[in-house]
């Protein structure tokens, strides 16, 4: 498990570095996005990954890793929005946004470590395409919860689903790094 924790931290750093650079380019314009808009952004990323996995021909020179990083970052943004609510105008300093981002990633990591304890590291034997499908399934669940005005009867809520998407995307990136380093 310490290997997984270290690998998670390496991937999280890559994601946070990109998040921070985009903060410098765009500020916190994302603060105006409602949760369904963020869910749709994540859906676009996951659907593109699935399309890349199924099609031999690529017409845009961006691969799966950048899309999985996008899933991590948009899911963290969704968790921030879930906690703060939507703003009418960007209302956070970039430093505060980065702090909140890192807190959400840390919470997702803590959940991952707890689940890894209970499930073992079974994800290491999974295919990246299965992780993609699980992310898409989580997105469909989130859309249904959003359509139900955020209410669930017996199921986990939005927060847990966004955290799971972060963790599945990190797992995929870890597995992709393993595949690349073995080649």
C-alpha cells in the first residue's frame, strides 16, 4: 500500500501542476460552473477516452493520459463547488483555489487508501478500459442524482462518486505509467 500511496502522490502532483498552470492562465473562471456542467465536462473526457480505446485512428494528437488528468481536475473542481456552491463571478484567489484543490485530492486519497485496505489492490489487475467504464457508470449515476435534485434513497451521494472518479482516473494513470515503463 505504501507503493500505491507514493504512486498516487506522483500522479496527484502532475494533476496539481496542470491545475496551477491553468489557474495562472484562466484564474478561477470555473467558479461559475454548476455541477451538471462539470459533470458534462467529465463525461466528455471519459467518452473521448472510451472512443480512443475503441478506435484505431486518432485525428487529434492528445491521448488518454491528458483526459484522465482532466477527469481528476474537473472532479476536484466539482467537489470544491459542492462545498462552496456556485459563484456568480470568480471569487477565489488562486492560492485559495489551489489549497481547496489539494484538500479535495487528499480526501479522495484517504478514501482510496481505506478502500484499498478493504478490497486489496484488485484495481492493479484491472484493464484501463474497465476503469474508463467505471468512470462512465459513475457519471451516469451522478447525472441521475442531479436529476433527482441531489437526493438518494440508499446510495452514496455526489461527493463519493466524484471521489471515486478521481481515484479510478489515478489508477488508470498509474497503470499507464507501468505499461509505459515496461515497454
